[in-house]
C-alpha cells in the first residue's frame, strides 16, 4: 500500500497586551500555533512574521508553538506610528511537518504620547555680554518609554530666539551669546507632531 503522510494542519492566532496605547509604550504580541488535527510528537519550527498591513514589523522564532514580539525592542524594526489605527496579523510559513498559516487581524490604536518640557538657565542673573546656556528637557509621560524626538523653539516673550533646534535623547542645550539688559520671559516650545504631543 502507499501510505501518504501529510503535513500537520494548523491555525495561528495573535494577541496583544493592549489594543490602545501611546507611542513608545511597550507592546507584547503573542502568536500561537495550534494543530487542527492530531499532531503526534512534532512541534512547529521556524519563524513567524508580524505585519502591519503589508509592512513587516518584526520576525520572531517559534518556541514551543509560541512566538513573542516585544515592541519597541531589538527585534521590532518596524514603526507603529501614533495617530493611526494599525491592522496587524502574523504569518507562519510552515516547515517540513507543519502547514503555513495566517492569523486573523487585530486592530490597535496608537495615540500621541504626552510630554513635559522644562527650561533651565545656566546662570541667573547674568550680566550684559555674558553668554547664557539654556537647557531644554522634554520627558515622555508614562506609559511611553523612549526619549522624545523632534525640535524645540526658544521664545523671548512672543519672539523666537534663534531657530528651532533638534533634541537628542530628550534634551538640548541652547547658548545665547548676547541678551539685552532687562528681564526676559523665556519659554521653550516642543514640536514633534509624529509620536509625541507638546
């Protein structure tokens, strides 16, 4: 007789720790592969790909029928931008014993992460002709985790003081070489518009 041995048919599901998050909030995606017929002793091997539409967000190895994606993280190379709804699914390409499978979509919403911007002076008071360095720090509020990116603009009352400056790792220093005699009411405005709110 001819004994035909087919691959194990399976399905794959996708879950996430929250479906509403802010930019840079840790998201944990879990893909689980389940046999739809008796699987014997074989367990699935290979990798699972996490997709946002057609964009690859991450690829993870399967371990005991499960693949886990931690985003943001070293293995999560794609960006889940804020102010958007994302339709995510996972795809398993199969191996020598298991068939390929694609999960249903899950929808998650990424909102802007809120920030808090502070301004500090290197010396108060200063004297005419003395350069003053201002430090602008923009902290991302919980549950956001990564430092803010974008630019800050320094204002003297309502007048811009110099040009917008890019922040690095959530902070930037701006040196003003010359301020006129008198009181200057300074504020710093943070601008991003992509993932973080001012």
